[in-house]
C-alpha cells in the first residue's frame, strides 16, 4: 500500500504555474519594446525558503549564474557603466546602454554604456547629483544598503529597513527605470535565547518579464539576502516576491512551452569562501554555488 503522506510541491512550481496562467488567460497588451505581451496584474506572491544555504536558482532551464553574481556585485558597487559587465562577457545591459538606445531616451549626450542613476546608484548614493558613470560619488547621497545593514545589526525590529531604487526625480536621467523597485528586510527574533536571528526579504517588482527577467531576479535577491545575512550575523530565512505587471513576451511563448514540460530539480546551495563582515568585501570568487544541476538552456530573445 502506498504512502499517504502529502507530497511537498517543489517551490519552482510557483513560477511555472504563474507562467502557465499568464499564457492561458493573460491580457494581450502592447508594450514599450513593441514586442507585445500577455499580462496579468498582481498575482499571488512567490515565497522561497533560504534556509540551509538554499539558493532558489531555477532548474527547469539553465540560468546564467555568473551574470547574476556579477550584476549583483555591480549593483552593490554602485556602478552604472554597462561596459564594466560587458567586458566580463556579460551583455545583459548592452542594449540599454547602446548609443542608439540612449539617443532614443533623450540621453544622447552620454557616452555609450552610461546608464544614468540606475539601481546601484540609488542603493548607494540616493539623492546625489548624477553627473556621469565615471564620477566618484564617495560619501555623496544616502547609502541605503549600508543603512539597512546597520539597522539589521543594531535595530532589528525597525519597520523601515528598506532599499529603494525608485526615485521619481532621477527617472528622466535613467536609461531604464527600475523594474525591481524596492525591498524590505525583516529580522525574525530568536524564539529561544540560544537561537539565531533570521533574515527575510520582501521585494516588489513593478514590471516582471517572466521568461528572462524573473529567473534572474529571484536568484539575485536571494543571493543579496544571503550576503546581507552573512555580514550581519543572521541566518537567511525567506525571500518573498510580489509582482505588479507579470508578463510573457509573445516571442517567448514557444520557448516557455518547452520549459513547462520539465520537472524541477533540487535547488543548489550557496556558501561563502571566507568570513566577510563588510558588504563591500565580496568578490565573485567568494560566492560558491554547489549542486546546481539544471535542465539545458532555452534561448529567448531580450526585448529592448
């Protein structure tokens, strides 16, 4: 007689189920890129456990892990030059940093690769006057990321442990307004005196490209939470993601149909090569992802 114990559904099914729903009942909408999308608004949140070093890196297709790591470090550095990533073979920002794209945005006076005050600038220099991507902004603006880390360490019940990339005053200067707009950290207090504090992160994303963007964003904010937990002496607990406009580009439908036929595999683990107590102390060699065994890559075109 078979076991009657309930089977726990793999957390990746949250993502796959949303893709299926959007492709089945999504509203047909035009979009900025001219590609066209199927879209729904404000689907139920994703919830991914980060316990036991878990990194929710999707397994139903191979995700470009090196790009996720390098882009996150680029954000943390406050860098806004797409050429820094491009020179490492990571081309994900090349389209938005091209001279043609910048000219279409009314930013043709900038050199190629200068994205303006995008994510990392807002994280580390919110409110500073943006000149160009080559300017040194040390000690300028609000270092939101460092302030979040200070609060997690010193004031863990604060309800304002927030990291925001959404700055309406700076929007006209950005090559691309932020899609993942903000996140809030939450410290779970110990239930017993000898138990560790646990760290969760809630991220809100206004515009969610389910085919290409969201697999990156899930892993990126999970990794950020692991890194912040590491430098604050807390334990990673959970990543929650709330989407606004959740969409599938029309030219991704066939590729996603292939992906939906695949069964998720166990998520990998993330570990750090050495003990680091400063968020600026990480480099790519410090981040070790173990046990990643995804299905093969599925090519999808990026809409710019």
